[in-house]
C-alpha cells in the first residue's frame, strides 16, 4: 500500500505523516529530505544538486525521479511508502505512476488535508520558537508560555524570516495553481479522499487511520 498526502503549507502533513509511519510501519518519502541526504553524501551527484539549490534554481524532474526511483526499487520499502511533497505537478504524477508500475506497485490512496487559507496564514505567521529549548508556540492558537527550562523566557522567542503574510500568501497561491490539477488527477482515478484539516490533530489522525484500515482490510 502506497499513499500520497497533500495539503498546503501549514496543513499538518508532516505531523500526520509521522503518525501514519508509526501506526502502520510505513516509510515517509520527502523529496526535500532526499535532496538534503544526497547533498550530505558529498558525491558528484550530490554536489550538482547543492550547486542548483544554492543558486536558487529548481532541481529538475529528472533528478527528483532518479532519487524517487532509488527508494521505490528498494524491496525494503515496497508498497509501504508515504509520498510527502511529491508529486507537485501532473508530469511528476504520471512519472510516479510509471515508476510504480515498473516495480509492480501502485498508488492506493491520495489524502488531501483541507484547511482554509486564513487559518493557514495564522498557523504560520503566528509560529514562534524558543531559541533555547526549541519548543514551538503559536500566538493565535497556542500562546507562548514559560518553557520547560528555567532559563527560557519571552525574549528567547524567534520567528522564521519567511513566516510572514506576504510570503505565505505567495506560497499558497503557488500551491493552489500547481497542485489542484494533481488532486483532480487522483480524483479521476477514484483514490482521492478529502480530510477536514481544521479538526484537532488526533481527530484527523483517527479519520486517516480509518481510511487506511478500510483499504488494508
């Protein structure tokens, strides 16, 4: 059983993927992690990727597909992958189908976490992290309070430079434009399931678990 999880920035894909990995013994495949891992190996291929990323360029679909195929072809991960952050466009979705078919696998379920844009903006722009203990708060939904360590206080709270409303709005617009056709692609295949991503974390997890258990039997 292979899954793909969709959701705009701030929808909770990472949180839910981690829960699915633990509950069903799956492997989370994140293209970002794959790229960083390859760069850390200092191979010629990794150095090429690093140059592209440092220059601000986009890593080609060919490179991404090669990294994806390395995982799909590994029997250790056969039919137990959660694709997180991939596919991002129709061409990648079709390429992924071809790769899965090549290794006698298929996509079983596409999960889409739906969250209103205004909530997403608050989730991201309100995010602050303690620079001492790394605990994360949200000024709208989980206001900062004293951290676990005695030397933590309000002055240690930091905000990521890209967690501003203008940047987030652009990211959401890009997500909508590129991802909606992919959602439609999986909808036509009959494997798309929309999830209310504005529920409590555990309520979302319970809904995802039910959908997956129904497929696994």
